C-alpha cells in the first residue's frame, strides 16, 4: 500500500512579506502587487516561505510536519491550519536560522500550553546554537527549560543524513544560501523543497534526479541577488534535472501572480517545462 501525503504552502514570500510596508507607505510607489496584496485572499499576499506536510502512514497514523516557522508563522497558522485540520504539530523542521525561518518559534507556546506537551524541532547543531542566542529564555545553563511560560521544545539534531518521521523518509539537501552559508533543502517522496538557495553544490545534485515535483526559491526575474535564485537561475536547474512539475516560492513583490503564471505557462508549449508560482494556501497531494 502507498502512503499518502498532502503539502500545504503556508507562505511563499520573501522575508519582508508581501505587501511590503515600504511599498504601502511610499507616496511615490505604484507597486500594484503590494496594493493588491492588501486583500487577505489575494494570491499576491505572501507570508514567509514555509510548508506544512500532512503525512498519512500505512497504519493510519497522520502527522502534521511543518518546515520553518518564520516571522509570519502566526498569520499563516490562523489562516491555513483550521481549514486543513492541522492542530497538533508532530515535528518542525528548520532549513536554516534566518528570521524568516525561525522567527515564529515563540508562538509554539500556544501549542505546548493547550494542544500538546512539547514540539519537536529538527535542526542542525549550528542552527540550535543560533536559537540559543535568539531565544535565550528557552535555555538555562545550556539546557532546555521545561517549566515556565515558554514553549516546551525538544530539539533533535540532524545532519546531512536522512531521517524518518513516521513512514516519511526525509533527506536534507545542503545548498548554498549566499556566499558560503549552507541552508538545507529537503527531499521527501519524489518531492524536493529548496526554499533558500543561491547555488546548488555538485554534491547535492544527485538528490534532484527523477523528481515528480521541485519546489524552488525564485526571488524575482532579475537582477541577481547574493542569497537567492533569480528565475533564470531556477530555470537552469529545472532544465537540467527535468522534474515533472516545478513551483517557484520565496517570491518578491516584483512578481504579479497572474501575469507571471501566464508567462511561465508559455514554457509548457515551447519547452515542455511545467512551472507555476506557488501561492499561500495552495495544496499538493502526493504519495510516498
Ligand atoms: Zn511592493
Ligand atoms: Zn535565509
């Protein structure tokens, strides 16, 4: 029997979030994407890049796994958790320790106060060290605190090796995210999720073979940016590894959802490449 999964995009935007406050408050700005994104249901409204995975194992057990809880985690959760029946969080997985990936961890206190005893966070040792600095009040003498008005967290250190959550096998995909800083993408089933990337090292390329779905960082068409892919850089990867379907995420306000999707759809006719922009709330069913 095949296991089933459902992926829900909780956020598809760059760190500032869309609409950007600076666009809305600029008297000379005519940013139509940010104007449109003021509508809470607009596909241009983009929270920090994050996904939820609902996994349903062979024995019938279901789990809610979240990749990254950034600065807009609360806004994503109130909008998308009730309608996707996400209450307990089985595991949080961290890609790297920038604020748009870990800035929402304090909200987990609502879970550990009212839903479950602890939340398990899977992350690299270096990201735990960053969290110790940012969320110093979660620790005492270097150890995790288990009492007090704080989220009760269990940290599980991961490295480049695969790990399992229920029946779901998850393999880290180390990628560069600006200069020599490494962020983790993750592969599960035949899906690869790479939210923050400026270069894919040769040693990670084998993880991109034979994919059904590639979800990849594509900040904007141009100009180049030091820590994120542009469209052409993301396209280069798609042309090379030929996933059956690709979704762009971590998108800036230079990109209008409908117009850009229309442009991307032409690649299906010209090159047989299937790419869409992901949007907050979009869901994908998959098997694993
Ligand atoms: Zn804007
Ligand atoms: Zn980052």
